[in-house]
C-alpha cells in the first residue's frame, strides 16, 4: 500500500512547476535549514519567493541541489571546493553532464563500499 501511495506522490510531484522548501527537503533528503544555508553560499541557488515570502523551487533548482549534495556528501568536497568545481565546469554544463562529473571525480571510499554493498544485497535478494 505504501508503494502505491509513494508512486502516486512521485507522479504528482513530477507534474508540478514549483515546490516548497518542505517538499524539496523530502525529495532531496536535505534539511530545510541546510537548503537555506546553501542559498547563502551558492549564489546561483536562489529560488523565487511567493507573495507570502515562501521559497518556490523549480525542477532545475532541485537538480542543482542534488548536484551540490553529491559534491559535498559523496565526493567530499568542501563548500569552497564545490563552488570552484561548479564555477570551472559551469552550472549548466555540470547539470547536463552528471555522468561525466562522476567519472571525473573520485568517489569517497565509504560511498563506493556502500554502493557495492547495496548492489550485492539487491543481487542476493534477486536470488
């Protein structure tokens, strides 16, 4: 039952034009206070605000957040390093070439082991 509800919610979310900060937090797995902090650090991450002064994120903003999250948490960049990397690549190019970014940046060993473990567990479950 929970799977059906999650699938319905995801399909409804895919049709939306704007997302509030709570929805973006749920989608990306990043706490709202971290999103607000990143807005102050990454100047190109500035969502529009509604009349009631609520942040409204677009799909492009969510993709940017996921890219920043990947650089900071998986690739272990500092905020300054992530800013430099995104500036060097150009944000539009970085968002378009996510697989190239993966190949260019070495993955943190803990993240690599977690991915391998998850893949092995899914193989075991399939057997």
